[in-house]
C-alpha cells in the first residue's frame, strides 16, 4: 500500500471518529433543547421569574424560544444526517483501501442531496416555524447560497469519484 493511501486512510479514520463524536454531541444538545422547550411549556413563568433577578436582561418571548428551538433542532438533524454520510464514507474508504468505490460515490451523492435540500428547507422551515408560533420574521423566505454551492461542489466530487471508480475498475482488470 502506498504512503499516500496510508495517509488517506489515517485522515478518513480520524474524520470518521470526529464525525461520530459530533453526532453524539448533536444528540445530547438536541435533548437539552427539547428538555428546555418542555420546561418552558410546562412552566411558562420560569423565564419571567429568572429575569426578575436581572432586570437589565431582555428575554425573548416563549414563542420566540419555541421558534428558535425548532429551527435549531432542524439544523442539528440535517447536520446529523450529513455527518452520518461522512462517517459512512470514511469507513468505506478505510475498509476498501481506495476512495474509488461505488459506495463512496453513493455517499457523496447523498451528501450533495442533503446539502441541496437543506439549502432550501432550513430557511423555509425556520420561517414557517416562526409564523406558526406567531413570531413574524423580517423578509421573505430565502435559501442558503452557501449550502447550495457546497452541494454543487460535493456533487461534482461525486462525479469525479465516479470516473475514478471506472478507472480503478479498468486498472484492476488490466492487472
């Protein structure tokens, strides 16, 4: 195995470990957000009482907290899915000792799809959650240009990997 492939395997092994750790952290943070929303729903005066101790602190309304919490949980869900595919990609590359496999292409395509959907879904659902809780956001429903461009780049990478998979197969058959 070449030094470059060894380095690639170490990098992807580390990336998979980091992705797993962040996925666990996302689950913990999402549970905390949901628990906080439940406390605010069950005890609506808890924030008002806490604010009395610090009169110079301006607290958002409960509806603003709900709206922001829903948007945060949605963002965490998309990030979790993206990290899941990053973890799968890293495992696949480490296991097969080559990045050029059909599975790698599929994981990259799924990552591109998740990024593309999130570019439009995250801002739209965040705005809809605001409307649902009676918080009127400024401006119209938009999309994330950053996520859209990232999805295009990841999709281009999947096409390059697909071509690399074809070359790898031809090389393996020649030998």
